[in-house]
């Protein structure tokens, strides 16, 4: 569940370890990624958020985001995330593997926090496309955490899906001009995730009528806060795509 605002050509600052970004749509280069604030839903509440690059080394990145949000308990305020600049532009049918590692934790969090920690993967008919745009066909979310009783877009279509050593509930529903597929972890928060995303791609092709000719347009990893205070630390993140 993510929206973006087109702001024309975005000039990213050069990588600077330890740099903090505070602007609502500010981004910065981070190795093979862009670290972005993306406070797209901020007007639904009151609060603030900033994100900090801890380390970037080629395809490995670590970062943090700290926020305080009040009001609008059922509205997403932001999706601070890292987006790969290289793992994209490949048709699902051509993916041999898509290895990813994500280690994260809440350094601090308020009682009753409402937030998820999730991948946001965008596919479409053209090879390229801005997330949440006219070029988007599917938004594939993988929730590693969902606190405070929040729910994805749509409704459950399958429960107890076994993939990559974990069990998931699959939700599906429309959002603007694209379809959202959300895998929600049933076995608690997954704070150390080391898997092949291609297992999810194969599943949605075989079971959710997603065309194998869809292009991966973007792979993002971040958090959607609704309300509460937290400092979320990603100590290690990477994603890649291998083709034949």
C-alpha cells in the first residue's frame, strides 16, 4: 500500500555515510540503492520522520528511520525505504534466482505501535515504471512484521501458504490501477530474512494468474507506520536478480 508523487527529475546527493535526510520526498544514493523518505501519507496525521544511511558497500546497505506519528490510525503516513537501482527490468519468467537478506530490529518502539516492515515489489507490462504509476500492474508486498492489528489492502484469499521456510496468509485487492498481493507472516516477526524471492514470484504465477511476462520494475524494502514512535534499524540488507 504505497503512493508516490512525481516530482520530475530527482537529483540524488552523493553517498555520505551517516547523513540524515528529513525532507518528505528526499532521497540519497546508497551504493546500489536509493534511500528515500517517501512521507506520502503525512497529511493524514501529525508527526515527523527522518532516515539515516549507516553504511553502503556495493550491494549491501544498512540504514535507519526514526518517526513519531499521531492521528489517522488507519492511514499509512510514509514508506521510508531502500530501492535497488540494479535489481529490475527483468521479466518474471527470466528470473533464475532473486536472493535477498534483510536483518532488522526496533531499537525502540512505543506501546501500541501500528506499523509494518515489508518489501514492496512492483511489476508491469513495460520494463520500466515508477512505483504506483500508470505503468504498475501488480504490487507484491511481503510483510515481515505487522503490529497493532493493521491489515493489507483487500481481503485474505489463501491462508497457511508455506514458502521459504515460513507460513503466510495471502491478501489480495485493488488499489488505484494496480492489484495488490500481500504475503503476511503468520509465525511472528521475521527479523532475519535470507531467502530467494523467486519462490514468491513462482507462486503468484502459478496460483494468482500473474503473467510470467510481467517485468520487475522496482524492489523496495522499508516500513509503513500508521501511528506510534519507533527507531527501526536495518543492519544488513541486499537484493539481487540472476537470470539465465
